C-alpha cells in the first residue's frame, strides 16, 4: 500500500510562471523525497510602475512517504 502526502508552497520568479514552478519543484526536491506530482493551486503577478515585476505560484506538491 502506498501513502502520499501533499504540501503547499509558494515560489516566485522575475521571468515567468514556468520558471516559478520549476524553481518551486527544484527547491522542494532538496527536502522532500519521492515527489510524484504537483499542481498549481493559484498564480498571481506583482506589478511595479505598470510592468510585471514578479510571477508567483502556489503549488501543491505530492510525494510518497517512505515505509
């Protein structure tokens, strides 16, 4: 029997949503073992002087627990 856990994290990038997601997964992988998937729960942008300055994503990362 497999048991999985889901954690929520926030990640950001000054380049794109894709970069924010990739960075979130890279960072989570340093701490969590057996990551099997993730979904974007929310996304938003920060705007400065009428320009997008930062892309933010809220990820839900699923990983399988060790026995």
